[in-house]
């Protein structure tokens, strides 16, 4: 589990206790950013044209999502 995902889990737990305002949105954004980071790392390690194109399209799709 990445640091961003751990932070998202902590925010979700604090929201249940009523300690954070809009923490569900912050947790969702942290998860979205963690997914983008993972896709970018995968793109950087891809070998070959086919896999590079697949990974680029996956990253592009994640970047088009709006929080």
C-alpha cells in the first residue's frame, strides 16, 4: 500500500469520527493521484512499443478523470 493510499484510509477513518470536513473528497483525490502515479511508473518501465502504447493510454485515461 502506498503512502497516498494509507493517508486516504486515515482520512476515511477520521471522517467516520466527524473530525474532518470533506475528508471523503480528499481521500478520493489521494487514491486518484496514487493510481496516476502507479500508471506513470508502469509507463516508465514498459518495454516495447505495444506495451508502451497500452500504458500510455491507461495513463491518459486516468489523467482525463476529473476529481
